[in-house]
C-alpha cells in the first residue's frame, strides 16, 4: 500500500491554508455586511401607515362577504336548526388605534373600543314547526384587538411578514330580529349571541393571520431587481433581517447597480454609514457612494459614456474639417474642400464618484478621436487626444426617482497622436473640446441618466417635500409620503398630527 507521510512542514502548511480559508470567508462575510442603501421608517411614518391602513381596512370590511353560519340549539325539549346567511357589515368604527415598534420583533397594532353593525338573513326550523325566517341585526361594541406582526428576511432577500401574536376581546354583542313569532325572536336573540361571540373569538385572529399571509405572498412577488433603463438594473434585496428599534425600523438593502444581463459584483465593497438620529420625517433613504460607484461602473461597462458626435448632434457649431484648421494648420492642406467630421469620445476607465459635504463630483477619464468623413462615406483618422473631465453632479428627485445630471466644471486635454503633426495652439484645441463636451456630449449623457434611479418605496406612494443632504461618502433623502389608492382616493396626511 502506498501512502504519503505528512511531516511537520506539511501539517503547518495545511494549518496555514485552513487559517487563510477561514480568514477569507470571514472577510467575505464582513464585506457583504454593509448595505449600499438604507431605508428607515420612523414612528411618524408608522402612524401615517396606521391611519391609511385603517381607512383601507374600513373600505375592505364594508365590501367583504362572509360565509353562512349554521347550527343547532335546544330550547327546552325542542331542538332548533338555524342558518344565518347573507352576512354583511353595514358600519364599522375604529375610534382608538395605535401602532408601535416592538424592538427585535416587528410592529404592534391595537384597536380599542371598536364597534360594528352587521345585518343578515335568518332561517330556522324544528320538527314541531314549519320553517321561519326573517332579518337580523347584530351590534358589536367594545371590540379590542392587539396584533403583533413579525418582520424578517426570506432566503431570496424579500421582506417577509408573519403573525407573531393576536389578542381579542368583545365587550358586548346584541342581536335584534324581525320576522317570525315573538317566542322565536326571543329564542334566537338569546341563543345567537353566544355562537356569534364564539365564531368571532375563533375566526377573527385566524382571518387576520390569513390576511397577513396574503400580504406576505404579495411581498414575495415584488421584484428585488429593478430595471433602470436599457443599460442597468438595481438590486434592492435585503442583506439582513430588518432591525427594529423603539423609534424606527431599518432596512438594509444591497443597493448594487449592474449592467443588464451581467450581475457580477463590483470589485469594491460598501463602506459602513449611519442614518441621522432624527424622526421629523416619515422616511429616510440613505444612498452610499458604493451605490453611485457601482452605477458608474455599470454604465461604463454598458458603454453609456461612449459617444460619437456627428454633424447632426453638433447643432451649435459646424463640425467639419475647416473647424480644425486653426488648431492644426496642416489640415487646410489635406482637406482643401471641407469634409464633415466625427468626434468619438470614449471613457477609458469607470468615472470616479466622490461625495463630499454638499457636493457630488464625477471625474471622467477618456480619449477623443477625430475623423474626417470623406465623400465616399469612409472615415479618415486625423488625431487622438486624452482628456480628464471633472463634472459636478446635480441630484434631484422627480417621479420617485433620483435624477443625476452632470455639469462640466474643468477639462484637461492633451494631444496624443496626429497624422498632421502637433498643434501649437493647444489652449484653443482644449477650449474647443471643452465646448464640444458641454454642448453635445454632456447633454447626451444626461439624457441617458435622465430616466433616473427608482427609489425603494411602496406602490401607490409618492414622496412629498424630499430633501437631499450630501455627506462624506453618502447622501440622505428625508421625506414624507403621500398615498393615493389605485381607485383614486387620496390620503395625503403628511401634515396631520
């Protein structure tokens, strides 16, 4: 039998490899721990959601249909079979509601002193009597419900909800009947209160659990990968379960931007950042430089920063060979008759994004190639230059999207190669390239960025009065929200107490 004997050196090498593997695994976990985006819902936002939720609940309850109730009761020696059908809620009132965060768990919602009026049809029969039927009105008062929702993250990065606890108590149920004889009314009024009470005790929390399961199923249908445009997508998946505190809940999202069809993670990691300890707004969105850097890399990989300026695009100047004769005098000898020209601008590295106090700077390093378009539609190379453009990024929020538009601040240009010799008027050539960038190239880039980055907010909600604050390495959007139901009902409560 052949075998290899492991010596002290081999054992040490194996231990070292094991240690390196452990260290790399630990580092990779640490690198994934920081989010690119943060979402914070404050108590003010929760109170707004409670008010909207209760209004929607009222609308839903008044439209809801309920299954028939049937049973058998004994009245002295007489057994009575009854059926309650066509149950419908005519009125409901939730005078006292409250919502709060349960640290480490989720959200608590309580309803006190609630009341409801229910109408239905009744039918009964016994072996002694023929069938009797009529109408019934049930008045419920003093209803108390306390529900705790648990929030978590599922295996696919979706937000998940489940029922953690449900408590219910009913102070009074009154039943009033019409139709039938007086003794039947007396019987049903007294005996139906108990089964209705029992049914509510048994089924109300089960119904709430079912509704939460439906909400959870809807949350799982939401796409965590959001399409921006033809160039890029955003990964909005949760990287950890929501962190619930007494005054707010934090959602940490991956916040990585990818080229469409290529979900390779950027070769850099998000740095930690914290949202301000404030609660004046309903919602706080934290956007790290990692998010913007990954967007820059995604658009670079997708070729969004590569632009060809032609005569059609250069609407503010005549882009032809005669334009360059002041920069390269030899061009007049080579092109006696002016030919159309092309400027090909290419980013050679991903644009560098930096966030500083109240400033967002995007620095683009690239090259420009100039060609003449000959009468036979072929192109002839003229010169190549290197450029470094420093742009100021203006950030605005429109249509629930973060819009980035660039403004050229400084340009450095150097002529790298030319078939017609090197210009002695470099400052003039640099000024022209700067003008071409401002008037033609930057507007094209802004048009590509103009669709904006969709922000992670709920359906049917819009941001009201958003304010952007740029900090070192990240920016914070503080905003209230406005909910508009898809059927057209407004619910703008951001200024209410």
